[in-house]
């Protein structure tokens, strides 16, 4: 195994390190956001009901991401910290346990896909067309979800050892395959079968599976972690417990996003299915702004965790200062785009005049909270790296369930749809206040102030 005394996370200059770790992740997540938008652009050409159906399924897809990414956060933080402490045996056991956990995550959503799709879709729309589209799309992405779970985990293993360029290669492969297959399978081009919305679902799962296979090959050939079938089948349950001590709060935190989007869909359907479709368009568009910042977060967590294990306080401080500047800059750029050209953004989804009348004020109002969210995301990376993800969970509950949804519901009672969107800036203001308070507590518990 490579001598980790020379690991770049402990010696490389901070700005260069953060850029080298984060930029590949930011690029891959930008591509991820782009093909998510492309996916919806093609689905919108089927019709507004198809676009609404994808929005209806989004909370369930977000739940898959929550389980996969949350487990990955636990693996990432524990593995990087073990490497920082030079404990290679535990690092290897963690990597092998991660693969077993990915398989069990797939089994969970296979069961959901076979039993719960219909009631989930029926609760969010009265339209028979939306329901039919939603059940067709949702069943496919759940029952063939093994790709997304192994893709996420194998990419996390590459990130944990500083191989973010290889992680990017895996994700780019899946994104490119998905983008190419979307029009071919939806519209039946170049001799492919015309599958409609099912084609969009199959393009998604094929892309995820391709990315997972790529990630597996890269881990086996390029990563210094030792993989063992015996350790996968017979894991160390103490390690699994430690993974979920960090990962479970992250799973719950991201899952709250599913509860939020589901609840928001219920609130918006009291106005119209078009309002629900607009909300779905917003989520696709905002991902193009948020994904690079999350990529910055993913690249920063291993750096923070490694230097925590090595007790390099100055490097942690410098990492946070530089990351904050980058994150806020990205979000300010996103804010400018949403405020100046919302009609152009919505036209990507073949928006009708009715959709534009709802969507333009929605994008402009919600985007106000982007810069505040940048600070919150960076502070959350500290909670993850310091194995204190429970604080992220508490903030997420307060933002999305205690403030956002109740505020959206109360504002909906005014009967004015545009009022509902103000719940987002309100919730983010509460969230950043809590994040700052918790950050001070977490940081100074590890590095007490000098008298």
C-alpha cells in the first residue's frame, strides 16, 4: 500500500488542494445537473403531464439519493479519517463494508418499487394521465436502482483516497450515456424503440449502471484499497455501526428533502398541476447552481477529515475560508441568472404562457436564498468531516419541516400562489443562523480557544 505520510491532503498547499479535490467533483456534478435538465427537457416534449409525473416521482428519487449518499458520507468521513490516522486495516474493512451496504440499499428500493409506487403517485395528483406516467416511470427507476447505489458508493471510495478525477470519470460516463439514450429511447430515433416516458427511465438506470461498472473497474485498478470478497460477505459490524453513526443523520437529513418536496407537491396541487410542474422545473434548474457547491462540499470533506485526524488546525481554517469564498461566488452567479432570465430558463421545458406566469415569479423569489445556502452547505461539510452530522440533521428538520412547509401552507391559505415561494428565503434565514451556532460548538470542541 502507498505510504500515506506523503498523502496530498496533509501536505499540498490549501488552495491548490481544494481546487484539485473539488473541481473534478464540481465538473461532474455540473454534468449531472445538466443531464437532469436534459432529461426533463425531453420529457416535457411528451407533454406537461409527463413533466408533472417526473416531478411527482422526484421525492422518491431523492430518497434513493439520500440513502446512497448518506451511507457514502459515513463511509467517506470514517475512511478518510482512518487514512489520516494511518490505520489502513480499518480503511480496507470500511471499503468492503460499503459495497455490502450498497447491495442492501438496492434490495430496499426494489421492494418499494414493487409495492408502493401506485399509492405514492395517486396521493399527489388527480390526473389519470399524470398517474399513469408516474407509475410507469417510478417503477422502473426503483426496481433497477442497483446502479445508482453502487455508482455513488464506488465514487465515494475514490474520493476518500483523493482520487476525485477518477470519480469524475465514473460520473461523466453515466451522464453521457444517459444524455445520449434519452432522445433515442423516448422518441424512438435511429432504430431504437419508442418508449415515451419509460424510455427516460431506462436511459437513467442504464446510465447509472454504466457509471457503477466504470467506478468498479477504476477502484480495482487504480485505488490502493484492498477489496476482499470474504470481508464483503462477513463484515465487521462495529465498522458498519460507525459508518451509520455518521451516515444515518445524513440519510435522514437528505430524506427530509423528500418529505419536503412531497409535502410541497401536496400544497401546490391545490392550485394546479402546472404549479407542481413549475416546482419540478425549479428543482432541475437550481441543481445547476447547487450541484457545483455540493461538489465543493464533497471535495472538502475528505480534506477536513484527513487534517482533523492529523490535527492540522491551520489547514482546516484555511480550507474553510477558501471554500466559503468559492461557494458564495457560485451562488451569487446563480442568483443573477435566476433574477435576469427566468423566462429563458423555463422555455427550456417548453413552458406554456400559464407556466411562465407562475414560474417567473417563482424562480425570482426562491433564488433570493442562494447566497445564504452557500454558507450553510460549507458549514455542513464541517459537521460531516468532524463526525457530527446530527447537527446537519437538526438544521435540516428546522429548515424544511419546522419552517418551510408550515410557512408554505400558511401562505397558500392567502390564495395567492406567488406568496408560497417566500417560504424558501424565510427557511434559509433560520437555517444559516442555526448552522453558525452549531459550527462554533463543533469546531471549538475539537480545537478549544486559547486563553
